C-alpha cells in the first residue's frame, strides 16, 4: 500500500499523484501561525485560499479527474480547516469516495484533537494513510504555538491547551496504529520556539508507533502572532531532519500542497 502514495513513498511522487477534496472549512484550535482566511498551515501552504466544496461536488470532480488522469492514486482531505473538526463532511466524503472510486487510497490530515473519538471510524472507512501534526510534545513549548483549543464546549489556552491536544494526539495515533493505519507526523518548525525540540518530538512519536516524519519550515503569515519568528534556514532544516532521522524516516519532498491540489506533487494543478 505504501508504494503508490506520493507523500509516504519518495519513489512514488514522480509517477503517482493525489487529489485533495476541500470539504472541511472549520477548525477546533487556533495555531499562532494560522490566518483562517487561508488553508491549514499544519499540512498546506499558507497564503493560498482554497474554495470549499460540498462532499457531492468534490467527489463528482474527483471522479472526472480520476477518469482523465490514471496516475492519480490517492484521495486526501487536508482542509482548508481541520478535516476532523468537520466530521460529518469529512467522513461523508470518504464514504462517497469509497462508493465511486473504490480503487483509490484514502488519506487524511489533522491536528489530532478530535482523533481519539474518530480513529475507529477512519480505519473502518478504509483510510490507510493519516497525517497528524505534532508541533510540540512539551506543554511549555506547545503553549507558544497553540493560542487556544476548543474541547467539549470549553476553550483552553496556554499550557492547558497544549497538554490537552498532546494527550489526544498520542491517544489518537496509538489507536490508528492498533488498526494498522500508516501514520505520518508533520511538525511545523518555528525558529526560536520549537526548532530545538524536533528530537524530542521524533522520539515521542516513534514511541507512539508513528511511521514517518515531515519537518516543515514555518512560512510566516503576516498579521499572525508567530509572524516575526521568520523561516528556518535550509541549513537548519537539514540539521533538524538529520537529528530526527535517528528515530524516524524523514520526508524531504513535501511541496506544501493546497487543500484543493490535484496532480503530481509540485505541479500547479487544482481540483477545478
Ligand atoms: Fe494530501 Fe497530505 Fe495525504 Fe499527501 S499532501 S493529505 S499526505 S495526500 Fe504530501 Fe502535500 Fe506535503 Fe501533505 S506533499 S503537503 S505531505
Ligand atoms: Fe489553522 Fe490548521 Fe492550526 Fe486549525 S490546525 S488553527 S486551520 S493551522
């Protein structure tokens, strides 16, 4: 199953592509690098607004693209908000994809907050690949990244918010691994905040059972609290990935897709 997924397998990305279905506009947390006018920066390229489609519209377009482009092998949902903060739309879309495109691999990304309660549904629907973004495994570090987390009708902030999301990320990843879902961990590297923390994250998520890690350089968005942190240099990203690689294989070919990307990684196609 690994072989045809362009993100999880470096060799596959020149040959096989993915379609992102932009059906998930809402989010259940607030990251310090996020401007909600744009797509979720935990998986996608910030600064690009993706249109939102209904599940029916999105699947109809995907069916058309898949018929035209046999190299498309994966259907992913990656925003523009958090897919699992929109459970009806996201799971409903996956059900439609299963019905109309039964041969596609299914892929999801999430911040992980809502994952524990949905992991079994995700596995039952046949999702084989999941990305969870873990930007910190210490609440003290996470408190500088997460502005707030909405959970069970309450809004948490500071270290409480960071501890709450961390606990759910761990529980969710362990549940996915118990169901044999392949799990990638994204980590947005924020200079001066979590750039010295990647080894801790790699060690922890490895112990949860994760398969692969994708360290992504922060792309600062104007007007957000973490704007002034700037982007890590290519040299520091290379060093971070080398350190993290002692624990988990590193993805180095991520192209920061839009939430409505369609085609091979790095090509400009969108689902239209
Ligand atoms: Fe999409 Fe993400 Fe699935 Fe890939 S993208 S939901 S794992 S099918 Fe891939 Fe794009 Fe990087 Fe994501 S290159 S942003 S890692
Ligand atoms: Fe924004 Fe994504 Fe963070 Fe939600 S999870 S606040 S959409 S960056």
